[in-house]
C-alpha cells in the first residue's frame, strides 16, 4: 500500500491462539463469541501484524512478533507458528534483517518484542536487526526496567536487555518524530507507556494503534484486553483516537486482527465505530 512517499506492508509476525476472556476483558463470552468464535479451549485466533515501511531513505519495522525461541510446550499452548514468521515474511518481500535501519516498539510485551532476538550457536539471545536503531517510549522503558513486583511477569527482560547491551535501544518522547514522516504518540491504557505510531505523507495518515485497539472487533469503548494496566485510560483514549481516525480518514494498520490488515473507520450509531474499506490479511 502506498501512502505518499511510504510503501507500507503488513507482515506476519506469527499467528497464535489466546484465551478469549483475556482478549475481551469485562465483555461476557455470550457476546464476544458471536464475533470471535472460540475453540474448544475457549481460545480465539490472534495475529501479530507487524509493519514494514519504506520511503527510499529508511526501512522501518514496527513491532517484531513473538519470534522463534519459545519452547515446544509454549508453542503448543499458544499454537504458535514454527520458525521465525517475521523473518520469513520479510524474505518474501526481498528484505533481509540487515536492510532494516529502524525498529519501533509500540510496547515491550512478548508478542511485540521477542521477535527482535534469536539464539546464537551458544544459545545466547542476540539481536536480529543488528544495524537498526530500536526505539521505545521513555515511560515504557522505565516500567519495563523498573522492577516493580506487579509488572515483573509483563516484560521479557531476557529479550529486551540484549538490545540495550548491544547499544541498539533508544528511548523517545511523546510526539517525537522518529524518522521523517513517522511520529509516535503515548496513548497509555494498555501499558502506561504504550505508543501509537503515525505515518504521515502527502496529506495522508496511516495509524498503527497497537494494543489500545488491537483489532476490528475491539472498536467499542468497553471491548478491550484484560491485560490493560490502565483500563479506564483505554476507555477514554480509544474513542478519541477512533473519532479522529473516522473524521480525518486515516488508514488503520491492525495489530492483532487475524482477518483484516488495513481499513478505515467510520462512526456508527449502534456499534460506535465500524471498519470500512477493509484489506484482508494475507
């Protein structure tokens, strides 16, 4: 997809299955099962839709999926794909890891950051995108490294620290332009430092909203993840973002939607918002 100077491609960072109650929080199963049918274990299918963005000067990757390092038991539990799905998806477009010069994390949960490292011959975690600067919001970095006991299981430090130790990790401030035409915005909600990313060119905007609105079935105010650290902030911030998306005709790059990669958003009197002009996930 072209957006002004940007070529934007949605990449497969790995399909997986996650408990439906986790994905919909306070929404009863009797309601969410109608839009996201669960399997016999009450799980629904989720995607990691990462984004590759190229403008002739920069080759940018937004989020990295879960990678290829998880043990067989974990892969079976989450029904993860084998190998390194993101690397295979990049290769299909003729892009090698060394071609990436910028990696941006919306936040640092396992399904967004673990695909940035792999095991070397000695089973040590090493960066995959060794030529790239890796960016994360300052608040997210503070919470990931702050050792607060209530957050200790939220962040996979064994995958995050190798990026820092290699000198690749950089923090950004709210509203900062990371490269020309790519801007970040702290949304909070899912985590205190969760970021949305905006590609802007030729008077157009494409927004990667991350986990504050992870899919086209999370468009209602109250439909959000049980994992959200600040759910009231999600309920306030998400409708504001979606209103702007509808009014300003943004393209939205969906993070965890297993069926839709890109769409626009329209206001709806009954459903609050609906996805329109959808592009199916490959």
